[in-house]
C-alpha cells in the first residue's frame, strides 16, 4: 500500500515537473523568438534613422529650396513613427517628436529637462548620429553647423518588448485557474467517494443483517411457542437450516469487512472456476428474494469455461453490485435478471453479461454511470458501479462496460482474460 502510494506521489511530482519544464521551455522559446523579431526591426529602424539624418542635413542645408525643405519636414520627418530628438552642438535638445507624454511644441524648462533625460537614455541604448551641415569655413576647416540626432524604439517594438511577459503571465494565470479548478473538482470527487463509501458499506451490510434479523425473529417465535416443528400450523424451516443460514450470513459480514480491507491493496489472484464464483453469488441472492420467490427472478446460464485468474471475493463483490443494480431497476414482482457466461469467439476472453428487463438508464446519463457519486436513483449511493469497474479494470486487467440500455433491456458485461 505504501509503495503504491509512493509511486502515485512520485508520478504526480514527475507530471508537475514536466508541466513546469514545458512552461519554462515555451516561455524561453517565445521570448527568444520575440527578441529576434525586435532585433530585426531595430536593424530596419537603424537604416531608417540614417535616411532621416541625410534628410535632416538636406532640410537644413541653405542651398536646399524652401519648398523642398518644407516637403521634407511635412511629409517625411513629421510622419516618423518612432521617437526623435535633435540636439545642438552643445547637446541641448531643440527639436523632438513622438515622445511619450510630451507635447511636440512644449518648450518649458521642465519639459526640456525631461527631454534631456530621455535623450541620455536614447544615447545609451542606440547611440547618436552626428549631423554636419553647411559649407566649410574660409580656411577650409570644419562645416559651420553640427547637430546630434537621437532616436528610440517605435511603439510596435515597445509593445513587443513586453509581449513575452504578458504571454507568460497569461499562461501562468490559466495554469493557476486550472490548478485551482482541478483541486476543487478533486476535492469534490473525494467527498463523493467518502460519502459513497459510507453508503456502500451500509448497503453491503444491509442484506446479511436483514437476513439475520429475520432468522432471529423465527427463532423467537419458536421459543415463545416451545416448539421446533410447528408455528400455528405454518411451515417453518428446521433449526439446523436456520443455523446454517445464520452462519452463512455471518460469513457474509466477514466477507464484506474483508472486501473493504482489500481496497487500495494488491489482492491475491488465483486461477479458479469462474462459473462457480458467479453461481455462489446468484444462489445467495436467489434465497433472499422478496415475495417468497414469487417476485423477481434471477437465473444463471453457464457455459463451459477455462479457468480465469481472479480474486474471488472482489469478483463476487462486482457481480453482487451488478445484481443489486438490476434488482433496483426491475419491477419487484415481474423482474427478470439473467446472468450468462460464455467464451469469446477467439477463446481469449471469458465474458459475463448481466441482463435485466427494468426501466433502463436514460441515454443522456449512460456515459456517467461509472463516475463516483453518480446515481440515477433518488436515494442512490453512487459508488457500486464505480467500485465494480475499478475492481475489474485496475485489479483484474479486464473490462466492465454498459453494452446497451433501454426500457425493457439493460446489459452490463464483464470481460476477463482466459487462461491458455
């Protein structure tokens, strides 16, 4: 049990680590891809900046016609979609455009100070472009005018910078919401299982306890009349029969306790006669049917089968759950329940079908019948079929399926691998 629980915990931890690793890898790849795009856009922007510098030199050249200068400013420089600052030779900003939260025409001292801070940041990140214009002086020296051109990233690039972090935050938010939702669903399922387990225990104990109470009532009746053979003329079973039946019910109580003890542990698997185990279970119910055998009928049609490896107590539990489920569905006086064992056509599997003529399971809920806590009955306990499926699938490596269900015919099938 401890080893199985340790494996479950280890598997859960590995899954969480794999999920976390996947998120990290996806985030890193997305960030790398985004910054690759940003790098390409910056290269294109740098080429555009060089063109703007040449145009700026052209615009401030005294030999450039005024109409052309106006065209350069209005149609090209003014339409730049990235931040621009042009500073004097002393690096005092005297022209700017597209600065965040700064008006292009504002020239107050506070604004100039803010622009100067932005200009320093632009220089650190992108450097500066020197603008030289005007003819050289009379001595053949340097040109008459010098400006410095600074630029920042466009709004697109700025948005791309934060895109990976937004993406990661969204992924983490979805994972968190999913984790919280999954945890709540898991807790809800656990509550259903605990409630269902309590109801299943009461349900399992109910049949033998009711039977024992009936036998005790018969014995009291006999004791009060001081007779072992007669009770007011009514035919009564002998004391030996009563004791044998009470012993069988007591054994059934011990069996119920053993069954619950096997949940969560590895049961002992034996190669046994499949038909015999099913037959014993059917006979137990046949002796305890209501209306003195004049009500619902349970029959077992058995075919010759090879041995099957299974745990008899858990298989009995499964068959009991299917029979109880059928008894609750059929009419108490006209119900028919038939169990039929057979070998599959390829002789690899032993199959047991449990068919009843009850009201059936609604089509919309048939896929839910094996879910913990689900029941189509008003007072259902909602765990019998879940336990039955777990016993067959997890412990025996077989299948338990609802083949079909409609008013008048519902068929469940157990399929276990036959011994070669």
